[in-house]
């Protein structure tokens, strides 16, 4: 078991995906998304008690993104699947970004956002990290293919 973990850790995409997992699953508890007019910070977990279905879907997508990046880490022997899961994570985070922009711009009239929080940047950083991980996965795949041609 230990050699497998050591093999997995030595790859740079594992580090990128692990940081993306921490951002999607852990930073949402630390950083607020916005501050409303009553000076109350709004975190992702507050979405579940808001009653708004789009906000609940947003919170669920944060957790789906975290779980998907964590699963992607452990698919290190299947680089093609790892690459596809990375692209799916990027798509989920673009959807998250769209929902967050929608609410931060106050288009719906349901929320009055007076101050934006650093939590709005979490999907952007996650997308960046997963793109870097996908580049490293693709580089690994090309290296394996080139070695196979030499055989």
C-alpha cells in the first residue's frame, strides 16, 4: 500500500488535484461568498438553510467538485479517465462560477449583495489547478506512448 501512495504522491498532478480538493471542500467553510446588507457573512453552508433551490444546487456542486477531484487523484493508473474526470470538474466549476456571478450581480432580486467575499474566487482557482493537473496528465500520457513506441 505504501509504495502505491508514494508513487501517487511523486506526480505533480496529484499535488494540483489535492489543493483543488482542499479549495472546493475545505475553503468553503473558511471564506465567505458575500456579506449582505445586515453585515452577515454568507457562507456556502448557509445555502442549505436559505430555501433557494439554486443556492442549494450551488452548495451541492461545491461538494461534488471536491469529491470528484479526490476521486481523480486515486485514478492515477488510468490517465485517460483521470483526464476526463478533470474536464468534468472544470465544467462543474464553470457552472459554479456562473451561479456565483448570477447571485453576486443581484439579477434575481432575491439577494442584495453589498460586499463580495473571497469565496467567489474558489471556482476560478479550482479551474486553474485542474487545468494544470490535466496538462501534467497529458504530458505523462505522451511520455508513456513515446516509451511504448520505442519497445
